[in-house]
C-alpha cells in the first residue's frame, strides 16, 4: 500500500495534469481519483481501500449539540462496567457527523447500528472517508464535536453491543 506522502504526491500530480481520472491497484487495494467541479463525493473504505479524490470542495461543519459528562472518571467506569465498544478513528483528519451541513447526522445517541452502518466521515487531505460501526448495537455517546480534528485511534463513539 502507498504511504500517505506518496498519495499526496499522486493527488498533486493528478490535480496539475489534464487527466480527469486515475486508478491505482496493488495487492487488493485500490485508489481511484477523479476530478469534478463543485461536487463532493463520499466514499466508503472497505477491507480493500477505495478512495476518490475530488477538486477542492469547501465543507462547512453543521452545529451539533452535545452533552458533556460532569466527571470523566465516571464515564470511564460506566464504559468498563457496561463493556461498551469504542468506534475509533482510523486516521488523522476532521470529524463530520453528516455528509453535508444541510442533512441530518448519520447517527445520534440512541441510534441502532449494524456492522456496515456508516456512523461518520473523517476527512483527510480532501478525501472523505466513511467510517463504519463494525459492530451491531446502540450508540450510547458521541465523543467528539462536528468539525473537530481527530487523531488516529481516537475514540469517536461508544456503542452498547447487541
């Protein structure tokens, strides 16, 4: 698989060239880049990586109300006591709860999810990556705000498994 710096270089080359589409496949992984104007495409990463690159598009985060626990220590105790599953970020990027500011969030507290349910988007270098729940259950808590920068491995949601 390509390293992130190599992907960045490919993006720059495709962006500066006259080609409209570029596909790279290696060892069951696939990267697909397309140039389009004023249109954002959200892609779903699978076991085989599939990512589409678009011309720069401005995405404005939608305001989200979120409750904050009074005691972080109590939250960890509840997590351990209930054996809650953490959905974590697979990359560094910007967290978005919806595909665009004018639509509802993929999930909210109380939403039921299945293994292949999309729960959010993490945007990195103009690539919009849909994040799946990877577990059947109920969303108990959203741990980050819409538009917040997230780190690799950072917990995004707590899910009560079914």
